């Protein structure tokens, strides 16, 4: 089964960066999320309660990310992936976090893929 859901360009503002002065003000991050639900899509029977609520996933990303103050995007991406695996009925997730900090590039991104440790 390779059914997946993708969320593109979710904007979140967070305090992140190695120097303290970079973390002092919230900066824009964007997340691209791809996740593989535990339940195959042909088992949903068109019942919304059986599906992963992607609006709730977006809200949970904001709720998890906004209060944090990580130095590394790697740390934040990894923590977010494991958090979403615990909160939602998903078996695998890929999180791409984009940060817009370097003037000579459009963005820098980190991509992590994690799987549920247990079903």
C-alpha cells in the first residue's frame, strides 16, 4: 500500500537559529508534509472519521512548532515527525522544513522520513 497525503507550503512562524539574536524574533518557515495513513484509502468508505484529518495535522504542526526555540532545523524536523506519528494514525511521514535565512539562496531545507515504531 502506498496511499499518501501531501500538504504543501504550510507557513509557520517560529523562533529558530543558532545565534540567540536569530532566535529572538519569529521567522517564517514552510513545511511540506507527506504521510502514509495507517488505514488504506479504499477502507475509508467515504467516512471522514476514518480518514486522517489534514486540517488537524496543520493545526498540530502550528501548535507544536510555534512555542519551540530550537537551534537546528534538523532538530525541529525530527521532533515534529515523531510527534505527528504519535498523534495521528499515520505509519510513515516525510517532513520537509524550509528556512529562508541566507540572502543568496531561495531557501535551505531539511527533509526527514520517519516511521511509526509500533502499530
